[in-house]
């Protein structure tokens, strides 16, 4: 069966009192629903659609975003991304987002589920301009713990890059193999046998947000063996979750997301309607 190769290019611009999708180009099974405007400040909400419903061996998905000056964009997905098993071929998911001055991007996809025996590369790159703001999360779940499936075979490479004014602010690379081959997944200094690692990023923001973000996390009851940490450096607020449930991680990140929106823009969190379906 032939692999799917898809690309989606989106250009956003501020027009009068709201952000509009100025240009859209796509090839392959990667599209968006029509723009929504549920907020008074003209922030555009968009849902990314991948009709095959999962990423199989050999598939390649490329998403390129350009946010012109003062544009405000929230992007999410209607369901979890599934990385299917393949004995030989690797899949790829690549996102690159370029934010011009004073642009705001909220990248809030549903979780990524890596099936046992999958082979994949997941790459995220965000290039921030002057006074632009990024809010993003990445939720990776290894295999399907709800049915007692474990990630015993396969390979996952994670790459994350956040640049500010052309200078690297955060560079991260992770390489995971199935538990039969990789001590990182079981070691105390690694995943500690947990199936979910989730990350939350917000920048560029002041350090004064750090105590408030930690307070928001502390108010939620934690499950056994869950670990959450929040830190800040050089304008980037970073939070990490290690545990068993990607939806639990999202619950924590929604608290910080709400806090950031209130502190920076004086508005409440507006959950995408697709999350309620």
C-alpha cells in the first residue's frame, strides 16, 4: 500500500478587528475546517483534519504556519493522533511555525498515541519574533495502557526547537526504543515505567508567572506516581508531566493556559468546541 504524503501551508494576517486565513495550500490528506471566531478579540480557531485517522509507516505530514504581525491563532485537532505499527518503514510529522512581531500562537493538539512497534519522527519548530507569544503542548502516550499494551518494540525520535529573534531558546532531542531495548523507559532517571510524557511551553513571558503557575498545579489532587514540574528561564515557561494518563496532563495544562490568558490578555480560556464532541 502506498504511503500518504501530505503538506499544509497556512498564512495568517490581521485584517481590521480579526485574524484571517490569508493563504492556504495543501496536498494529500491534510486539511482544516472553516475558521471559527468564538472570541471577541478576533482570535481565529482552526481544527486540523487528517482524514486517514492515523499515521502509518512511510507516511509524511508537514505543516507550515506563518503568522504575520499582530495575528492571533489557536490550532487544535479533533482527536488523538495515532502512530501505527510497521515492521520496517518510519513515519514523519513535522511542524514549523514562524511568528512575526506581536503574533500569538496557541498550538493545542490532542495527544499522540504511539502504538507498539511504530517507528516515527516527530519534529516541532517554533520561531518567535519580537513580543510574540507561544503557548504549546505536546502529549506523548506510549502504546495503549488502557488495554494493557506496552511499548516493547519500536522507535520514536522527538525533536523540539524554540527560537527567539533567530537565537535558539530551547533545543531538545529524544530517542526512544521499546522497553526491551531502552533503559530510559524503565530507569528512575527516565520514564520510570510510565507511559505518558507531556510538555507545556509558554514564551515569551515574565518570570512572575512562575509562582502563579506552580500554585495552579498545586491546587489539583495528584494521582499515585504522577510527577509534575514547572520552571522558567530566559522568557520560557516550561512544565512537564510524567504519569499514566494524557488527559490528566491536559487537565494540568488547561490550568496554566487559563492563567496565562488572564495575566497577558485579560481574557478567559476559550475551549475549542470540538473538544466537547
